[in-house]
């Protein structure tokens, strides 16, 4: 159940589906929509204080991710995407079934096509458009090749594992564990 870590900003309120796991140490602020089967892992911050952040069904936001929608730049993350640990998404659009690698940065008005991988540590410059099924690496991020069936399987596996773990965390969070810690 959302606590003080899921809160409004002025007249902007989060909308969180009942199946969503939001860790107690994560922050969901303002005009943020989290659809069914999403998860927001420890230390993640999602801010919709200027524009909308729309996170579609099955998206997994891993530990210490920062997502912000600055004025004039909403964020959209489409279904079944995994946003890796420490990634930064700032006013961008991420397509369906993507994997955003650990520590990757995607800036304003960038668009990542469906079923793409942004490699760990990559920097996607503002306004960059990445075509469907691409592997993007480097600083600045460049498409290095098209994804193959093994790559697509790795995305699905990462998504499945994160979703399974989030369900376990959600069940634990929904229970009253306080008595377990009082002796």
C-alpha cells in the first residue's frame, strides 16, 4: 500500500494500480501513472512535478533509477520495458519491450524504438531517435547493430525475473510484518 513515498505535488497526483510494487524507499511524486504489474525498486525516484510520467503495464524500474518530466518534456515508458539500476530518463520516450542498461542516460525528446537495448553507461543525446530493434552503445550513444533473437530473449528474461521478484516483494509489503520485528 502506498505511503508517504507516493505523494502529490501541488495539484498533480500519482495514479498507481493496486498490483504495483513501490518500495518504501522509492519516491513517486506528482503526475505519475503506474499501470498494472509495474514495479519501482529501492531508491528509485519518479517525478512528474512539471509534466506527466506515463509508465505502462509491466514496466520494471530498478534500484536508484531517476525519472523526471521537465516542463515541456513528458516521459512515456511503454509496456514490458526494464529500466536498469541507476539509469536516468529525462523527458524522453522509451518504446515497448526495451532494456535500458545500468547507468544509461536518455535525455529530452529522445525516442527509443520498441525492442531496443540501450547499453550500460550509454548516453542518448537530446532529440535522438533510435529505430526499433537496435543496440545502442557509447557516449554519445550510437546504434552498433540490430538485435538478434538471443538479445530479444535476454530482454524477456530480464523482464520476467524482475517482475517475479517484484511480486515477492509486493506480497511481503502487503502483509503486516511489524510483529516479526518486535520482541
